[in-house]
C-alpha cells in the first residue's frame, strides 16, 4: 500500500506540468483546509485562477446580446464561434465533420435529440434502444418512442443484437407500423460505478447491413466519461452521431453543456417542428398564412434557440486555458485519476473486520477494471456492513461522513438500471419499495434486508493520496477490531487533540442507531429512559446514561466528529474525543 501511495504522490511529477500539491494549495485552498471532496462524478471543483481570469475578462470586455450588430454584440459572436471551434478541437472533432450546439447540460442535449426524432417520425414514430446502465435522462427518452423501445440489460445483449440477424424485441408501446428511424443510446461510462462501456458500437452499427439496423443513429452520453478521460472523435466514420456532455464535470465551471453532432446525421435534428428566436430568417403570422424560413447556414445556428448563455460560453475560453496550464491534457488527467482510484480500490477490498469478513461490498463486474482506464473510470460504488452482517444505512454513512468533513454521494445516483442490477432488486421489488415509501433522496435505507441505494466516491484531476488517506481513516470507524482479551482496538486518529466536552448541550443525544436530536425543553430530560447507542457504527453498544456513553467513547480514539444543525429549535451537537487507554479490567467502559 505504501508503494501505491508513493506512486500517487509522484505521479504529478511525471505527468502534470507542476506539482499537484502546489496546484491544490494555490488553486483549491478549500480542499486543503476544510473538506475532503469525493464527488467529482457530480461536478469537479473549479480552480481559483479560472475565476480570476474570467473576472478579468469581464472587467475589460463588454459582452452584448449577440443578436445585434453593435460592437459588444460582435465581440460576443466572435467569442462564441472561437470557443465553439476550440471545444471541437478539445474533443478532437474536425469542424468539417462535426458541429457543436451549446445547451444547458447533457440532459438538455439528450432531450434535443429525442424531441427532434419524435418530430421527424410523427407518423410511424421512432424505435429506441438503450443500455440498462444508463442515466435517468437517457431512460426517459423511451416515453417518446411510440414505435417501441428495448432495454439492453448487459453489454452481451448489445453485442448479440449487433451481430445477429434477429429483429429486436420491443418493450413498451408499439404503434404497429415499422419505425421511420431508430436511435440507440448508451453511456460511455456508468455514472453509477464508473465502468466504461465499449466505444466501438457506433461505428459497427453504422457499417451494419442488417435490416434492424437500417436508418439507425447512435447517441453517446459522455458526461461522466469526459470528466477524466479524453473524448476522441477524430475518426468521424466510427464516432457516434450525437454526443452529449456537461462542461462543469470537466472544468468545474461554467454550468453549461453541449451536443456534438456528426454533420451527416444533422438532417434528423433539422426536421424538428419548434423554432425559437435566432434560428429563423423570417416568420409570417396570420391564419392560413403561417410560414417560416429556418436558418440553414449551420447546424448550431438552426438549433440554438433564443439568446445563448453567452457569458457562460465566453468563460469556456478561460476554462480551457487554465485546465491546460494546470494539467496539460486529458490523457494526463486520465492516467493520474486511474492510479488514485486503483489505490483506493485496493485498500477497500483489503479492509476487513476482526473475523475476516469484508467491510465493503463493492459493486463491480466479475473482473474489475481498476488500473485500466479503457475499462474503468475513477469511481467506486459500495455499501458497508458491520461485523454482524448488518448493512450500514447509506443515510447514516453520509451523515457520519459529513461529520468528518467528507463529501460524497449516496442514494440511487439517477441510474435505476444499474442500482437494480447491483443490489439484486427486480421490478416487482422496486414497485414494492415505492409502496413502502421509498423516494428519491429520502432516508429509507433498507427494505427486506436489501439496501435501497449505495455509496459512491469519485476522483478528479486534483485528487491525491491525502484524499485516499482521509477516507480510509474515516472508514476505519466502521471496522470491528477486537483483540484476544475482547478489548476494542483503538481506531486510528490524531493523538494531539485536547480534551473537550463530548456534548455541548445536555438536550441532545444519539438515540437508537441514528444521530437524532432531542428538541429543546425547559424541563430536564430523563436520559435513563432513552436507549443511547454508540454512534461508531461497528460498536453499537447501548448505554443507560449520557455519562456512561461519554466514558465509553474513550476507547475509540480521536474521531474529531462535528455536527451542526443550524436554526431553532436545534443547537450545536459535537463530539470531540481524546484517546485514553482503557483499563485492563474495564471491558465495558
């Protein structure tokens, strides 16, 4: 493990233009002082120099609405077109073969494609195929596919569909007529566990002469993939027809997305019904006289409705320059994040309770691809079990993580198929869970012995070994370590903290298996009537009084837990513990 950690510490010396520790200290001071950030799959933090550079850009340049001929409007138009070309080259997409449409985010890009397919296939409708390991935004497109849809539950099913002559099975609605066109969508990387899917499917489908591949187009969601890998569209013959992405996952800022379109497939989008401001050359109103002349000079000009988010688009120039200065290239980011994720994965699979049972149930394929960037992104998804085999609820886990200054993601991760597959939950069970009260983002963590969600940690360009160590230090509080004398072994932690009160307010307590707060009351609370349970998840000892719980905490070491619930009627609840060796005759302090 020390060799892996050393490798991470040295990796920036080999790949990044400057030492990573210097980058973090200068560009991401919050990551050095206040938190351990492990949700790069959601969005990566933005560097200080990006903010400074774009702030200077705004101070010295006046950007006007581009739908004008004024100097400020002309400046905006020029900047937008320059950024468009820069971003195409960033993804190795030749502007002669591709166009880039700015949208709000990857979901908006998907919706633009699907709405256009619905419009141009209004009679027979279009057929839609999608991979089960897709983000909800891809799954939702099936509702518009009136000619039928199919969910492919594995890569093997997709391979069989590509190679065989069988007509695809239809699921959902079927209008009874053959589809005018077909659309197959899937993610380049699972947003749930970071598994990377084959990138050769679009080219193989385009070359296929099979009947059920006729008039078929491909949509690739690279939102998760693009954050830490190079999107390479240099081979236009094998590239997807439509590529959806979000820039904030790559640069941290701006909050913007894009749809990259193969020009050979752009006619599908240009047949949509709706038109907005800036996409037409003339519109005539009047009953029986309605007429519109749509812009045809470029794909993006016909599809970017209304005033574009021109300040956000302008900021992409700063984002590109700063990203290149800090990290050099996406290939270097990929190599670095692959090593960080590998180090974390190896430590997680090695972590076990005193009886040898694993602490983490990690959700991967039979042959995990950590260490191979073509198979696996820097994301790890798992659940935690105590030594008794009980699941640690995802909500409890996240609550404890927040207490320890860690930021991560828990829940269903907007990936219904991936979650159902890894947790072994079928459709009937999912409907039952919904009837039992399970909703997106709520605290119902376990039903009928199965978790309802997962924990996800993910790494980015500026992640380092310190992040790995911080998380592993935190995870150790869930590990049951007991020596031969049945004495709990000290949890690793700093030894130099001063003694502080365990509870700042007598009216708050850890109740049951969860962190709960007792509302303020002028009357004295009878703690003897409340079952107090140690919040260190692997322990779970129950105490009759707050005093005995405080005393018991000494065996767990310096956890340094902090919890703050602002606003009435709750006050501060915090835990500060200094390690003190337990007496030999004190088995249950």
